[in-house]
């Protein structure tokens, strides 16, 4: 006579087995996460976002200068056209506001970074 243990599959059994298997996978496969190290993908993404931020800051100043210059020229060469005067004023105001907003965000992010790191 053969005596085998027969386990009837139910939801509780599959839940316990899946928790055990996932724990083993996380412990052995992702040990740098379990040892509180920063994963490589996080470092790579952080460096990429820093590069994007530097690039945007270098691009924001000339873009704002071109937008303000375009608005000034629109006002200067409107020759009394009210629509062009309003468009020029709106372009100058919106470009200065946008540039100030970008500078404020950079200031806030650097302050948060100095507090965290």
C-alpha cells in the first residue's frame, strides 16, 4: 500500500504557497533592495532627470528672451493695430511669467534636494 499525502487545492493553499515563493524570489533575486541599497535603475533615472533639468534651464533663458523680443517687436511694429498691441503685451507678460515660474520651480527643487540630501 502506498501512502501519499493528498492536498486538495483551495484558495488558502495557493495564497500561502504564492507568498512563500514571492518571498524567496525577493530575498534571493533582489538582494540589493533587501539590503537597503539604491537600485541601479533609480540612480540612472535620477541622473537622467538631472540632465533634463539642466538642459531645460539652459533652454529656458534664450526661449524667454526670444519671446519677449518678439512681443516687443509686435508692439513696436503694430502701426496702431489694437489686436497686435494686445497680442504683443500678452506675449511679453506670459513669457515673463513662464520664465519666473521655471526659475521658481528650480529654486524649490534645489531647496528640497538640499533638505533631503
